[in-house]
C-alpha cells in the first residue's frame, strides 16, 4: 500500500494537485457508448475532482483558463472495467495489476473482512490507489465446508443466525452461499436474506437446482453451476441420485444403473443428454426471475486444461510469485490431485457445452457479468478479465455485448447507474483510454493508453511502472 501511495504522489506531481484550480480535459477522444454499442467521435470530456463535469463535441468546446488539456486524438474512451468475481488478499499484488489493466472496480467473493473494511475506509478518505468494490466476507457452506474460514451451517436455524451476523456484525454488502449447503439450510437462508433485505449470491448448492435458486431469490449464480444439470433430459434422475448420496440413503433401490454412482459417469450423462430446447426454457425462466449469471469462463477453461503444461508458459507468469505458482500446480491443489484420470477430459467437454449457454442466455435477456475467479489457477489479476470478455465473443456475443458485462451491467447490478457504467456528465470519472476501438475487436480492450480512477489519471508510463514493481517483487 505504501508503494502505491508513493506512485499516486508521483501522479499528482504530473497532472496537478488542485481540483479547485484545475480541471482535466480529455480532448478529441472517441467515446464508446456501451449501451448502444456505437462510437461518439471527436468528443471533449471534462473532469473536475472525481466526477465527469461535462461532455461536448469538439466543435463546441471552449477552453477555460483552468483547463489542463490531455490530447487524445484517435484514442477511444470506455467506462472503467469491473471484475465481478475475485478473491483479493493482497493490495500490493492485486491493485496494481487491476489498475494497469483498466479494472476500476471488483466484487470480492471471499476475503478477509478486516482488510476489506480498511480498504473501503481508505477510499472514503480519498485514497486513489484502490479500485471501488463490493464484498461478501466469509462463505456460508455446509457442516463440512470446502474452504477454511467458511461459516459451517448444519441446520436452518444456524443459517438464519449466519445471515444476521454477516449483515449486522461483519457489515458486508451481501451473503455468499456455497456448494455443500443442505436444501433446508439454503432455503432458510434465502428467506432470512429476504426478510433482512440483503442480497445473496454464489454457488448453486449441489442439491438445489438453478431454477429453485432463482425462485428463492439468489441474485447471482456463479460459474454456470447447476445449468448443465437442469437443461439435461436426465435432470430428474441426476438430482435423485445426488440428493440421495448427500443424505446418505441406501442407493441399491434407487438406481438401476450403478455406473451413475460414479461422479464422472453422472457428468458424462449430463453432457450426453444436453437439451437445447430445455436450455431455452431455462433461460426464459431465469430472465423472468431477474437472475444474474457470472459464468467465469476463464477459470472454467483453465481448470479444464490444467493437465496442459502450456498454461505455465504464459508470458504473464512473470507477475506471479513462486507461492502462487505452487498454488496453481494441480499436483499441489487438493481439489485436483486426487481426481480420476478422465477428470480433465470430462471437464473440457463440459466447457464446450457451457460456451453454448452464453448466447442463449444473452438472447433471452439473462443478465451476464464478467468475472474471473482470480487468483484461481492461471486467472491473472486484471489481465484475465480481458480473456473473459474475449470468451464471451468466442461464444457468440458481439464485442459491444461483451463490453457491457464489465461496464454497464455491474452498475445495474449494484444499482449504481448514476455513478458508473457509462460515460456521462455527473458520473464518477473512472475510465480507460484505449489506442484501438474495442467494438471492432474485443481484444482492443488491452490496448490501454491511460487509466482514470475517480479522477486520478495514470498514463502508460506510470502503468508500466506499476507492472514492473509487481514483476520485480514476484521475481524475489
């Protein structure tokens, strides 16, 4: 944090320190309208303090004495990007990589509440080195949680108490649910969240369907968990088995095909019985329930290819510490080192089906959020958000639709359309200047020339300096 503060001081020297006597003028820039998916050419965007003071066409701009002109002829301006599924545990590692990649906001899905509270306090006191964020605090899981530090829930009463504690003691923004919750505990939690007026999001539990979760009020479903299960022609059989196994019931009278007692065989069954008509129907129901989806395709792809050594050759590995590299090694990760031989083969087949889901959801009006699940294996903080929106285009979305998932959609999700998500007068001045048009090629979101966070301007030289400091630290 201290290093970032020094960097920010350098930025102030470069661009000036007084919001009262200076305003910054982004001169002759092409503004991307992410809602309509079009370019507004030759615009002048004025920044005062942390807000956009005004936007006019170039021929209507009249320079004032206090204007500091930043010429951006031929450049493109987009709203700051949001990564809507992260796990941030280090300011020195994550924040420089976020900002250098145009990430001006994030949603933290399981982090240390003390640090998160501290970062939010720093923002309120004027710190311009920390992206805006929302956070859940601890995960709420079943009696034997997947992750240490989770809230272990054994019954509905504990679920209700957990909601009260998370909202009123930890004071987080929402509740995160996880895979091993029982049906009874999950629905009790959902009812309590509704009663206490706090959103809940996260995994669809193993024994709950995606449609049940939507009806129960789960605001956002992560990773496309539960979707292959509910669009399968064998959905009823699948859940019959899974719920029986979770309850410890005797299986011999429930299943005639004993192969289906094997998890990999059940997953193969879902792939074989994928039904596009059922998918369309499910998409309509999710849309009707105003359910959000954060697919995290990038982590889905990475996990499906963890047995491919090429991942470790990524040029962005230079920003990753030796500790993190070990964490990303499937031989070191308890989630993967004990998996059967066909695990990655099946996971790759699932990924191909998940790509088919994205355009169907988009067409049905299911609202999609871009998230990476960084720092899971090969999900590089900041960098991988660009991979995520590129996956959306590969799946069938237009560049404009993909860009919406990381800009206007997060603003709508948090009911903050008046503050961010588009470039408009009065909104928070968190924006990204690009050298190339992202509507022509979504990969142009990586052609970052400048990043602006709440009115604080970081040019390419300073962004490169931030990256170099992270690289240098990782090499130690």
